C-alpha cells in the first residue's frame, strides 16, 4: 500500500468545550479546545478536526472565537465543521483561521452549495461530511443522516457519496452513528464501499478503540484516520499509533 496515511484527532465541541459521546449521545467533557489542539500538535497529529456538534441543530453559526483561538496555536492544518450553511458562513470560518471547512447538513439540503464553495475557496478547502447509519432497505445498506445524526433522510449513503465526489471535493468524511464512540472498530463495509465508489480520500471516523482498528480502516480504503475518545482519554497515543502502523508496513505521514 503506497498511499500515505495521516492521523486526525477530532475535537467535538459543545458550549465551547471539547466533548465526546457514544452514538452521538451521552456526552461527557474532554477539555478545553485550545489546550487539546496544542497538545495534539505537540503529540504528532497530522491534521485536526474541530466540529461544533450542536451548531446546526441550534440554528447558529460556528463559534468563531474558538476557531480563532485554535488557529493561534495549531501548527497543523485544521478542518472546522458545524453550523456552516453557505458560502458566507464558510468564509467567516476560513477568515477566523481554519484551513478547511467541513459541510454536512447544508450540503445535503442544497447540493449546489458544494460546487459554490469549491469555486469560491478551491477544492482543497472543502470537505463534505456524511453521517450514516445502517438501513437494510437501501441498496448499500446505509442511510444518510443530517442535523448531527438526528434526522434520517431515506437517501442511500453510497449514492450520495458518489454525487459529492462528482462535485470535485478531495475529502469525504463518513461517520458511522453505530460506531461513534463505541470503540468497537470503524464501520469497514461503508469505508470500503465509499473508497471504491469515489476518487476522493475517505476519512475513517467513528469507532476506533484499539490499534488494529486503524490498520483495518486503511486496509478497507481510508487514508485519513480520525479518532477522538482513544486520543482524548489517552487509551492510545499518536506516536504509538504511528509506530504501530509503520510496523505493519504502512506509509505514515
């Protein structure tokens, strides 16, 4: 496998604090976002994700003050998502210091917004996130959810990923609702299906609990490995993970 693999800790934010839940609920506190970002940069993270998990549901913009503070300490590229509805709200986040924006619910509700963002900021600045859960009645067995995983859409997740891929975004971030925070492993079938259907890089997100899970995700087709719980609560350290992946023959950033 020659594709380079990168490690991306994810800071889920609520009320200005980093939090972590299980299956998108049972949220507990995991620290200050600026302190967490700084610690991860020092620990060897390749990228960071900062997701304002309740912005869309609370119908408010992303917390720009937090983005600005994180931008001051971050030494690696960071992606910000949550509450980004249109080009203007995306521009505000980028002006606050984010390197990339991630859009999910707004992209689903109005797919043209993806193309507008790509045209405005360049494709390298735009990631589309897709929250998914299993639904055996759909062709792929996976359904798209929006509003922070609260609202089922009836749309097949792989079909939607193909449409997103056609818009020219370089990164697609699917998060498995079933896997989120459960530490039972990433949802490998969906990673594999998306990697096969799309030319975009696929982020593995939702479910990492041990070192082997990260390797399995790369084998399934992911090149960016996102995790939260195992890093926040020091179950796994980033350097330990990188050493492990290299020992399994992977090209790690």
